[in-house]
């Protein structure tokens, strides 16, 4: 439990929330998992450290529970910041409505300023045309927060029952929003500001999910090397194995500290204060470390580590997207460089 091992990062109430997340066990579709998360009271709006303790516990047990949790947060946060559609937010926070965050496009991934989806006025409302892709939970979405061009600017819109198509990426529920004159409600004029503020709030928690996956990989590896015998002794007795497990432990601790520092910094900041540098560092350090930890876990499991039903194999597939979404590693390095050196 992070609230025990790193208690100095947390406030009263975080430990209770973490225990509730640790006891949670979802199953079935994303819709079923969202409903269960809502019933457990885990989808209520809280601070960034709360996102971290929940994501660490959910990712440790089942990455799909973590996916269901964080996409609801990404969908709700822009509406809450804009003070828009409170009834939609209430339904989503209760787990009765699946929301998605529609930012990424075929020509606008890390460079979101390449957005081509357009919004055109239609009487009192709007209509959106364009494609969003790699949208987590899109196949089961009841609503989507979508960012689209209005002339030379980008606005934020809400689309009820968006038309979708599925994409097949690992075990994720992921797909496209296929918008073709689709009716929408405007949420805010300054869409980019809303999108970036949402990502800045949620990005440090990606590190917490990575820490959860890495912790599970380490624990599975420790159990494996203790019971597996080679060369007349348990793997855990071999010096090279002991070194590798020690390296995994050190990397996990470093990743945890970087993540929690970023989350605490975001919570301590004022509502208009930017913490993008700390968020970038926390996410970058944790996701890269988790990839190395899980890769080493697969290596130490040997052939058993790549069997389809192996836990470490599933963790390997689950951790890889974390180095891409909400700020790809190389893009975050660029952001860190700009913070330290200024714009090129």
C-alpha cells in the first residue's frame, strides 16, 4: 500500500480509498467494469494522489479495470472544469454512463495541433465531421468529449451516443469516433487549454498505473525464481538472478518516488499553476522503468514468460501503450528539454 510505504505523500482519507481500490475486482465488459467502479465509489472526483493510489491498485490486479477507471476520469474532467453538462458528469461518476476523451486523430497524435475534425454551427447546436482514432473505450461509449476546429481555433464539444468503429490493439477496448455531421453540444471555446489542463491532471497517474504493473511483475518474478530450480539450486540462489531482481526493486522504488512527487506537486499547486514539467518527469521515469522491469520479469521466467496465459506476458503487452499515450516518451523528453533550456 502506497499510503503505508510512502505515507509522507498523503493526507487523511487516501488510505481508506486505497484499501477500497485494493479490494475491488471487476470483470466482463468495460461497461460492466465502469458500473462496478461507480458502485464502489471509486469514480468520484478527487485529487491527483487519489488517482494514483486507485490506479496503482487496479493496474496491479487487472489493467482493464485501470483502463475503465482512467478513461472515465479523462471524460469527466473537461466537463467539470468547464462547468458544463453536470447531469452527464453525475451519470458518469456514478458508473451509469461510459465517457471517452476524443483528442487523437490519424494526423494528430503527439502533435495535437494537427487536428482536422471540424465543427460547424447548426442552429442552436453544432455538427462535427472528422475521425478520432485510438480512443480507449470508444466501442462502448455513451458519450464523447471531442476537440474540433472552429475556424482558426479549437473548441471542446460533447457528443451523445457517438458513432464508433472498433480497432484491435492488445486487450484494450479501443476504437474510432466516426463523425459525419454528427450533432454536438459546445462545452468551451478554448479547447486546447481544457485538453492540456486535463492531461496535466491525469498524466502523473499514468506513472502510478505503470508502478502497479511493475510491482505485479516483480512479485511474480520473486515467486518464480524461488520455486524454479536450475543447475541444482533455486534460481533465486544464482548471483546473476539476485542481481537482476535487485535491479528491478531499485527501479520500482525510483519509479514510485517520481510518480508520487509529480502527483503531490500537482495537488499542492494552485488552480492556474502549471506543473507540466513535474508531470512529464513523473510519467516518463515511471513508464520507462516499468517497461524495463517487466521485460526483465519475462526474461527471468524464460519460456514460461511468453506463454499466452502467463501473467508477465500480459503485463508486457499492458505496459507498452503507457509509454505512448498521454505524452509519448520522446515528446516528454522534448518538453523537459524546453523547460531546462528554453524553446529551440
